[in-house]
C-alpha cells in the first residue's frame, strides 16, 4: 500500500466549498485505486447530525474497504454553535487527539484528506489556527479559492500567508456560481499574475498529481 502525505483542505473563508472539494477528490482518488479516507477533525454548527462528516463518510464508504467506518472514526470534536472552534467549543480541544486519530486513519489508507473548518486563520485555540494544523499534522495544504466578488484579495492574502509560513501547498479555484461573471472580471488578473491557473472541476487530475507528488 503506497503512503502519501496527508492533505489539509483549507479555504480562503467559510462557504467556499471545502466539503464539495474534499468529496470530489476522495471520489477521484478511489476511482484510480488510491484508497482514500476523509477526516473532519472539528465540525461546528452541529445539531441533529454532523452534515460535513456524514458527507465525507458517505463518499469514503463508497470504497468497500471502509464500509464499517462511523462518523466518530473520522471526527474528533462536534460543537453546536456555528462559529470558529475556539469560540464554539464547550470542552477543551486537545490537538493530540486529532493527531492520534489521523495516525489511525493513515494505517488503513493510502492518503487521508483532512477537511478544515472555516478559513486558514480560523482559531482552534487562542494562538493556534487552522493553518497551524498543516505543520502539526505534517500535511500539505490544498487551498480552495472562490469565484465570487472579492476573491482576488482573499486569494492573495492566503497565498502570502502560506508562503510566509513556508508550508507546501497547491491552490485551485472553485467556480461557485456562473452568475459571478468570474471569467469576464477576476479571471483576467489571475491569468496575468499566474499564467495557467487550476480549476477544481476541470483540473482535478492535475491537482491530485501535484498534491501526491513527493
């Protein structure tokens, strides 16, 4: 069984499409016979069900090897308040528990796709943020950026932060709504600045190849 560095899927902000992106990559990896497990260490805004975890589990279990996994196997903490983990917590978040669960999932898979909560600077502890999970879990980051108005500023801030922290990363754009008129407005800047940029739907093969490249 080949082993790859875990991937931490983050975003420029909340509501950008982390769950959609994570499940899409899980499906693609399993389709090319790379056994992949989804992992959502912390989920907030949980009432009756942990919707993000349930979605990750559904896609993970499409690989028959994982048919016996349950939500608690791919999650450490669930909180009812829809806010940053540090704010939403009703019990102490122990980072060691997150690392321990990741190690268990790594033993049964080729790669673990870790879905963050919120954006890169969403606090888990007072001075520990989602971006800090990358180094703590020895993970590579996939940054998901949106196509909506304001995306350039969000994207550039996050890329500068990742570079400043010297974190290995890839990034791609999630086209959220055709009505955003992204290709007539913001895309022109991205093309001038970066040349060819990656899009989640169109370029998933290339995104995965870059993420798994050791």
